C-alpha cells in the first residue's frame, strides 16, 4: 500500500492532516466509482503527480500541484469510470481565507502568478498591499494556486459559493 505523501508545508508544520473533501480526477463518474479496481494506472501516468489512492480510490492532492486536464488518468484507466467527453473544469472553485498574506498587510501574489486562467486578480487597497479577488466564472478548480500559497490560505470551495473568502 502506498503511503500518503505530505506536502513540504505540512511536513514542516508537523501536520498530518488529510483533505476533508476527496476530489476525484476530472471526468470521473461518482456512479461508476464502484467499478474502480484501484490498479493505480491513473497515479502512475499523472504528469503532475497529484493523483493518489486513498482506500483504493483515486483522489487529487492539490498541495502537490495542479491538474492540467491532460486526460492521462482517463486515457490509461482500464475501467469504465470516466465520462466519454473531456472535462476541463471541476465542480468547485477556490476560496481565499483571511489568513492570506495581503490581509495581514504583507505583499504576496503567488496565487495570481500560478493561475493559468487569471481567475485570481489583485485590487488596489488604500494604504496596504493589493487584495486578492476571485473571478469564480474563470476558475477551473485546477488547484494551481493551492500548492504555491506560502501560508495555506487557498483551499477548495463548492462552485455555488457566493463568497469566495473563507
């Protein structure tokens, strides 16, 4: 059995937390999840290394990197657990917590720099660093912003969240 990897941030913090929400690879059908054999082909072929197995089911670890929607997990899966049509977004967006460095008056825009769709923008704030603002309609939920946040202030949230700040 493969041991769950900790992010560097969690290791240095002494944290052994696991994600509260299991995010499946894009296009994976929840109804067909019982057909998954836990063979690990999706883990082996993920170019960004974010797919892992938890209880023999694939889950994504955005603390390790981002999903590029390359389709390798679907392509190499021997079981019929993925939708036929390509999926280029998740059913979630990101949320930015108040522990975000700009809210603590420290300049940081790492999440904006990592976002491939420019879904995170920074607006000017009088007398302080620019503040993050999520454009939910542009967010694909890929997780690129999660692994680069130096304080772990970026997490996933339901797509229907009215307020992207936790």
